[in-house]
C-alpha cells in the first residue's frame, strides 16, 4: 500500500515538474505572441497614462533575443498647451539581464533610445508643460535599490524649448550606476541651430559623494551663424568669422572648478566700408563650493586685437542666502576710434568718433540685504570727438567720473568740459560739473548738474538741472542767441512711467513751469507760466493725449505792441484737443477757441476768435505804423470762424464792425470823424470773397464794395473789387473831409450831388482803378481865393494804376507847334471820338474867367484821357486835349490852343494893367510831367498877336513906361503907339520858366523900325513856384485896387529892368 502511494506521489511530482517546464517553455512564446497584439500596446499605454497623469501612446511592443522593444512612444502635452507632443520616440529597446532581474537586481545590459524629440513649452501664465509630470514623479518615494545600466545610448535626438533648440543629439553612457558603485563614462554630441558641432565627454561617479570630470569643445563655430543660434537679428553680431571653444568642469569633494576659453578670429562686423577684421579671446576660471555655498570668479578676461582689454574677478559667499559679494573690474586705455568699426550703427548714421577711454577700475563689495557696503572707481574720457558727415558735433570733450561709497549712499562725481575749440563744432564749449547719488541698492537715483554752462551754434545755455524720485527740475536757466533769448525760473516734470490698462498703454504727463521770459526779434512774452496734467495714451486703434494744459503770461508783445494777460487753456481727450484763449488788447478783449488733433495739426484745425471793444486810438502804435496820420478814436468788434487743413489751406468767415472812428493828422488835427466800417468776407485757401464792405463818414457819406480775389497773397494777388458811392450831397462830403481840404476850399460854399461807381482790379502787381464819378449841378464858390465854378454836370471817367508799375502808353497826338496850328484847330473842332461829357456853366479864377466849358473824356488801361476841351475865354476860344496816368508818380500831359483872345478883355480882367494893350492873340501851350514835384514839369508856350477889324494893335504909353523903367515924353509918346508885331516863346524845364523870345515892334511906312522891345539876355528866367505865387498875389491885389486902375492910376515905382529898350 505504501509502495503504491509512493508511486502515485512520484507520478504527481513528475507531472508537476513536466507541467512547470512546459509552462516555462510556452510562457515566453505566449508572452511574445501577446505583446505583438494591439491589445498589449493599448494596455501598456493605459498603464503609463495612469502612472504619469498624461496621455501616453505606444504603437507596438515586441520581444526578441531577450530585448523588449517599444515603438512609436509619445507623451501628450497637458491641457492648455499646443496639441504637439511633449515627448516622442521612434523606438526604445530595453535588454535586461533577466535572471538578475528575476533575482531582484536591477541590471540592464543595454537601453537604446532612437529618434527621440522633446518639446518644452511655457504658456502665457508662466507654467511649463512638464510641471505636472515633475510634481507626480517627485512625489513618489525614491527606491533604495541601485540601477545599473551597462550601456545607455540615445541617437537622433532633439530638444526644443518654445520652438528653439538643438538637434543631432547622440548620447552614450557606459556603466551607469545610480548609487555610485562604479564610475561611468559618457559622451554627448550635438549640433546647434547654426549647424555648429559640439562634443561633451567625461567621467562621473554618482552617489552620496558624486564626482564629475567633463569637457565641452567645438573646433569650429561659424560666427555668421550666431543670429540663427541666438535667434536674434542684430547689427552687433559679426557677419563672418570663426571661433573655437573649450570648457572644462571638475567636481570633487563638493567643489566645482571650471575654466574655459573662447577664441575668435577673422571676425568682421557689418559696418559697410569700415568693417575691419579683428580677433580676440574670452577666458574665464572659477569655482563653486557646494558645501560652503560660495562662488569664486578667479578671472574673466576679454582681449580684442590689443584694442580692448577688460579684466574682472569676484566672489560671492552664501550664494543662496546672504550673497556677500566682492567685484573688481579694470580696463586698459582704449582708443575709441579703433573700436568704431565694431559699432555698425556708427557707419549707418555716418558717424565718426575719436578720443580715449582712460584706464579705469571699479570695486564693489556688499551683500544682498544691505546692498553696496563699499564702492570705489574711476572712469574718464579725453579728447572725445563726434562728427557726422561734414557736421562736427563736439571736439576735445573731456569727462571725468569717480565713484565712492559713503554711509548709506553711493556717489558719482565728475565734470564734463570742453574749451572753445577750432573747427566750428556744434557744441562750442561746455563746463558741466555733475553729481549722481543712489542708495546702496542702486535705487532712488538723484542726478544734479548744479552749474551748467554751454555754448552751441552761437547759443549760450546756462542753468541748474536735477533729477530725483522720478521728477526732473530745471531752475534759473538762460538761453541766449543772436536774436533770441529766454530765461526760465523753474521747470519741473515727472518722468513718464508706463501704465497698462486692458489694451491701453498710458504714460502720465505732469509738468509745471513758471517765470519764463522769451524774446525773439520783435516778439516777446513776459512771465510765462504753465502746467500740464494728463497722459499720453495709445492702443491698437490709435494714440491720443488726455488731461488739461494751461498757459498764461503777464503780457505778450510784438514790435513793442503788447497784449495783456493772455491765457490759453487746453482740454485733451481721445477725440482730440480743445483750446480756449482769452487776452486783453488795446482796452478790449480777445477770446477764442480751437479744436485740433495734437498729433496732426496740419490735417485739420477748427477755430473761432472774437475781438470786442478794441480801442483804435492805439492801433497805429501797436501796428508799428509811422507818420502823422493815425487813427485817434473808435472801437472795433471783429470775429473769425473757420478751420485749417493742409489740402485746403485756411478756410474762414470774417466779420468786423468799427464805429465812432476818427483820424488825425499833423499836430493832432482831426482829418476824419464819425467814421465807421463794416466787413463781411470769406477766405478759402487763397481765394477771398468780400461779400460786403461798407465805409461810412458821418450820416450821409458811404462807400460800398464787394468782389473776389482769386489769389489774395502777394506777389500773385489777382481779383476784382467793385465799389459804389450812392448819390450824396457834395456839401456832406465836404463836411466829412473838411479838415483834409485846403484852407481856401474849407471856406468855400459847395452845392450839388456826386455819385461814383467802379472797380479795383489786381493782377501782375498792378492795382487798376476803373470807374466814373457822376457830377450833378456842382457849384463851388471860394471868395477868399476869388474862385467860382458853377453848373458842373456830367460823368468823370477815371482809370489809374495805383501801383504805378505799369508802363503807360500816351494817346497818339499830332505834334503841337505854330506850323500845325491851323490843322490842330480844325482837328480839335471836328473831334468825333466817343466819351463821357462834362459841361461847366462858368468858372472864374481871380481875373481868369471862362464861359461854357465842355469836356469829353474817356478812361481805360490806367489812362484817363481828355479827348477834347472847349471853352470861351476873353472873347476867344480855348481848345485842348490831354491825359493823366500813374507811372512812378503822376504822368500827365496837357495841350492847349488859344484862338482870337482879346488883349483888351485880358488886360481889363486884371485892373492893374487895364488898357495896356489891344489886339487879338493866338497861341499854343503844352505841359507834361513825370513825377511829383514842380521841377518835374516840362513844356513850352508860344503866343503871337494879330489885328482884326474889331480890335487894333496898340500899346499904351503907360505900358511902355513900365517896360522902360523911366518917364517918357515927346511927340512919339503923346498917345498909344501902334505895333505891327508881338510874339512870345517860353520853355518850362527843371522848375523854371525861361523866356526864349519876347518881341514887341513896329516898322513905319519908310521901312524904319520905330519901336522895339525885346528880352534882355540873362534876365529871362523865373521859378515856376514863384510865378504861381505872383499870379495869386496879383489876382488879390487887382481885386482890391480895381477902382484906381487904368490910365489915371498912379505910376508905380519902376521895377528892376528886365527888358532891352530901343527906339
């Protein structure tokens, strides 16, 4: 029985062993078969996703030759990040030592990862896409067991951070022991974005007391690729050149020591035309003690072509806490001009620099909590020059600065100086001591320039400047130039600090200034002050100013003309600026406003301005007008509303109303009173439309005008203004302008009506006045001057070029001479040319009397022409023609023919010579002038006597006695003498009337000349002004002595002999 049971147990044990062996043989095959199914990959994906907290996908799994292979592994980004993968690997091959692994030893023969890509991203809130994964892994308890990997390889790897990174990574680690049971060797190779190749190799010992020895090297780095590597575009990176790199790091006993050197050569900066080749090196050496938490920088040196040498060293104790630091920096002397090719911006701006940077140093010591505890340093520039093309900004500028630390502050003191130098630099001279202070943390800066004195382009500047606490301050500043000067008592402003609200960015603007005087040329502003409270703002839709600004002054002046207390207030908003103006001017007020865009003032500005109660008594002085004639009374109200645009120019409507106006002349004499003006006009660009202009004097006299000027500004001004004067009593006109008229006319009696209409045309510098004056039964009587004119009826046409610039062509005319006398008489009597007509019933000027005078006139192109003149004079006829124009003054000419004038009636008109001669006179008189003085008059006269049946040719004994200057007696002088020839020729030139010939003679029947009176040579000239005065006096004397004239009149005292007498 026992034997039977024993056999049964043996069979059961045998079958069990056989079954176990069978399972051992079948399980790998089954596992391999299972792992190759999609279900296995999905299960592994779900398991990894659960452990990592992020979606993981494994495309396929297989196992062969004892190696587990995962293909198409990817780890998705968490929510809130791009849909790309955080990690992706083409394949992962893991080959453990299975028996060791089953026995509990984590030993892997090899792990190989191929085609791995790591994408690290940071979102707008500052979180990284690996933050969640890092928290989950760090929360698990680390294992105490060591992991040993005999060979770890990573190939075709890439790491990118926010889209930037490196590729071509290849990592090989041998004998990786996580607990430091043995040393590991590693080698890493990779390429940067510029395809520069790097190799990192070394040995390490992990564990509680790790050790590391490694080096990083690159035999060739293309400097041209730096923009790609650094992902920046900068003109300060070399455009070509090469470099090599060697860095070494050693960790032993908790101390990290390192050093390295970067050599570069054949480097060229992108400074067109000036980019020189340079070489140099950057080297460093230092250490960090992990146990003591101290960092030491033994040396950091930059050498550049022997042009630049900068050395630095320092140390930091308790780096993670107090950070006690010590820093030393030193530089050698540097030639600034030699460094210029390294600064491309200088070439772009065509700038040339020169000078020296003196040897300097900087020493800082302190800690993170207390800041800078000790500081010292020195920096200096000498003979600095800056030029742009042909413009020299400054030359021989010297700057010194010294740093010191005292108490709780750091201070930099120094001075910028430049003596007046040759070469006419923009900055001619400067003397500017300065001081900069801050606290130990380089905060709370205060900058002071207590006594700035500079001169630039003949402009002297002085004052005190300071900055502290975000505010700038200027005090007692003065600026003086050739025709400009300004003084500023105080100016303060807050330095704008950026403020962001939603999508709007604001820079607050706060500024105040006071006691500012400005003078330039004839303009000046006194005691100007102002303030601004607002901000500069912008968003994607545009930019604007917001807040308020105010400007005020005690007074403003131009050419000595003052405007009192002007005040300007401006309100800024997103819609634009709104300005309001208020000022006092000449006893009145000026107010106004404007709407504008402060960033586009030339695009559109709308404005309105009003002046009220402006006292015109001070206008002439205010406007700088000189002369005796001035406005002496009256008030003006005016307004202007419109706008300005660059395309359309100035467009506005103007209205003005002046009343109670008066004008005075020399000695304060009132020339015009009770005058007024009214204006309504529109200006559009260069086009001025005068809708209405009304000038009044008194109650009855007015001039109304309207018209258009197409180009209102000289010298191309052109247009036409029409004017009318309604029918007005001549007496009213005389009353309005009584003080302007000559004294003789002031005492005259006038009657009748006048009216006028015409136009003023402007073109090509000409001011052409064309019009007509209607005369209605005009009568003028001036008893003191013995002038009387009556019955003037007709139309007087006028055409004058007031500019006097046009060349006037006189009307064609037959030459006036005695030879043409008969033809001229016939021509003047038969004139049929059309024109306006004027008739004068009668006129008398002293003894000169004319009856029934008729004139025919026409006017055009700046010339007013008398077509014909006909009048009855002393029993004969006066015929004539002429013209008047403006050409460098007055240009006029008059030609007169005298026919059949009675000498008896002529002598009778002047009582003092009544009965002196008898006979008929014919003659010619021609006068011309091109100027404003009597001396500019020229002309000639010729008269001759003849006998008619009604009037014999006789000369009286009294006349002959006056001519001879002695008492005559005898048979020949017992009665009037007969003469058979009498003639007179005279010339008018240079203000003198010269008698070329004057002859009275008689030849008897025997052929003997028994009477001859001629001009005495040398005594034949008389000044024209003296002649006119003599005629005037003779007229007055003749009137007062009319009762005692004639043959019975007493013989006057003999005059000075002027005639040659022969008998």
